[in-house]
């Protein structure tokens, strides 16, 4: 009877012992698993922003468009020199110099007629005694408008300088070698027994 009771007590304790051992194993394993999960999440968080903030790769182009644009923005013409198009620089600065000259000329005429209008309103002698007030006002508005347009033109030349440098850098990787051939060929099409169409075909060949 004692053997049966001992066997029964051992058999009832065995599941609890097994559960205790299993619980200890899980307790030791859970910190490791949690650390592995945290490391995996950290890696994903590190990799995700880099994937979202991918920048265009210009390494395949002979010239970097971003660098060419920045150079032209800092110093007009520098991007053209970087792209190997230095012959554009004199044309660019000729446009700048010409436009700046006309800005000064139009502004000078505007100031002259403006002072004459002020003198006319004050009853004083002005440089244009043959002109009435309406004529003076028209001249003031005319030369002021011309001055403002030439200032806008100067800004346009500056912007064109930046755009030109960027486009040239992008086209630096375009194939313009002798392997490209552009030709015109005659083209004949028979639409029906009595109707034929004649023309020319433009073909671009990669040899």
C-alpha cells in the first residue's frame, strides 16, 4: 500500500516538475528572443530611412548635373566650364554686360523725366519745356517700364545659365559617336493598283 501511495505521489509531482523545468527554460530563452527581435526591428528602422531617401545616381554620367547646377548658381559660367563648354562663357557674359548697360540707361532716362515732372509740378523750369505734364508722365512710365523689363531679363539670363549647365551635364552621357547614322531614304507604298504613295523616310541607325 505504501508503494502504491509513493508511486501515486511521484506521478502527481512529475507534471509539476516538468512544467517548472519548461518554465525555467522559457524564462532563460525569452530575453534572448526579445533581444533578437529588438535587433531585427533596429536594423529595419536603420534600413528603412535610407531606402526612402534614395538620391538619384549620377555616377554613370561623365558630368554631375547637381555639381554643374551648383557651380553655375554660385558663379555664372562655371558650370559651362565644368561641362567642357567654355565657349558659352563669353556669350553669357556678353548678355549680362549688355543687359546691365540697358538697365543703367533706362534708369537714367527714368530719373531725368521723373525730376522734370517734379520740377513741373513745383512750377520750376525743367529740362523739357516743350512737354506738358501728360507727356512727362508718359515718359516716366515708359522708361520705368523699360528698366523693370531689363531687370527681369537679367534674372532670366541668370536662370538660363543654370538651366543650360544642368541640361548639358545630363546630355553629357548621350551617345553622339560615329556609330550613330542619320539618313534619308526614299519610300514607296502601293495602296492599290492605281494608287501609289511616294515620300522620304528618316532613319536613325546604330551601327
